[in-house]
C-alpha cells in the first residue's frame, strides 16, 4: 500500500488528467532535444512529464516469460496534462500532451499497458504486449473467458486465427469512455496500480485484452 499511494499527493482525486506514454531508447542528442523543447511548454502549472528508468529485476526476466513486455526498455516517459475543474487548461494542455507525444514518434518503442489512455487504439495495446505475447494471451483468453464484457480502454477486438466465428466481440469503446480523460477520475496508472503488476510478474488482468 505504501508503493500504491506514493503519488497520491501529486495526483489528486477530482482534478482532470490527460496523458500519453511510451517507452524510449537510450537518451540520444536528438531525443534530448525533443524533451527539452516540449517538457516545459505546458500552460497549466500542474502539467508535467516524468521519465522512469526501469532496469533492475524487471529487465532480468525473459520478454516471453510473462504477460509484461517491454522489460528491456531503458526509459519510459509519461506526459501528463493536469488541471483543476475550475481552470481553463483542458484544450491547451491536451494539445500540449499530444504534440509532445507526436514529437517523440521517431524514438517511440513499446508502452506499459497501464499507462494507456482512453483514446489509445488497439494498435497501442498490441505494442504494449508485443505480437508474440498478444497472440498467446488472445488464444488463452479465447479458451477460458470468451464472453468477457468490458469497457476497459486497454482492450482489443482481435481474435487469433482459427478462433470460432460464433464467438463475437463484446467490447465497444463508447464515446462516453473516450471522454473519460476529461472527467474527474484518478488516472488509469494510479487506479490500476502499476507497481502491483511489476511485483506480480506472472499475473495478467483479463480486462487488458478482449477477443
């Protein structure tokens, strides 16, 4: 619980959040230039970008050993547009987040699944798991829980080849769900608990994937 509440004082319930995230390679001069050009360009004084340096035990386990991919990523960045309900930064800092994320495109690698936001598409879910792990999860889920209903933003309507055609996709990313980014809720990475998934290396939450 100490780990889970480590960011509570900076991610307050009731504030508004919009974020993008990606894994990054080693910090080259070109990548550093992008970070310097964008990191302090937000209008809200509460918006920020944070870079994590994973490594350690996480990187010592094979990419194919668990559902958690991207173990060898040198860095991960979270770009967080943040504003209070009484502040007029929604448009400007959502745009800042998107422009920063787009500028990182030449350097982007994978992404940690709990760092996806409501408007990330299914291709980013595939990026989070990697094609090999994604297919293994899809096949396993098709055998175990083929009719899961979910409105998770981290879902996919993909199915493995040869999957029974009578089992239809149940997931629809509704407009209301996509609008969740601007609602007064805690961000996904806070509510889902990124630390717990790192600790419990052999677990996978089924709502992360739907077929």
